C-alpha cells in the first residue's frame, strides 16, 4: 500500500473528515496514477475521492475500537504539530 496513507482507526481524537478525505485523495492518486488533476480527469477523480471518503468514513464508524493507537500520526496532524 502507499506509504503516505496512515492508519486512521484508533486515533485520539478520532480522525477528522479532512484527514479521511486526505487519505482518500492519496489512495485515489495512487491507484489511478493521476498526480495532478487536469480538466479531463477532474470529474472522475473527484467522484472517486468522494466515494472513497464516504466508504472510509462508514468503515471507521463500524469497526470496533483498537486496543492500541496507530504507530504514526496522519500527515495533517504532523503538519499542525510542526506549526505550533
């Protein structure tokens, strides 16, 4: 799997919608091979991101809690921590 996608299940506080969408966007980039969206790919790309975001949100809501938190923080949290 893509090295840039981190585990979102078990985060404290729970993963935000922005973190879930960022992971979905990275996943869609990886499987599609689209690194920069063009006019010809934008519609399909953004629909895929929405679909994956919705599926990931539902999955995280339905899974039982983790016994241990994930080993790494999502990129958005690492960026926010570096700013403070």
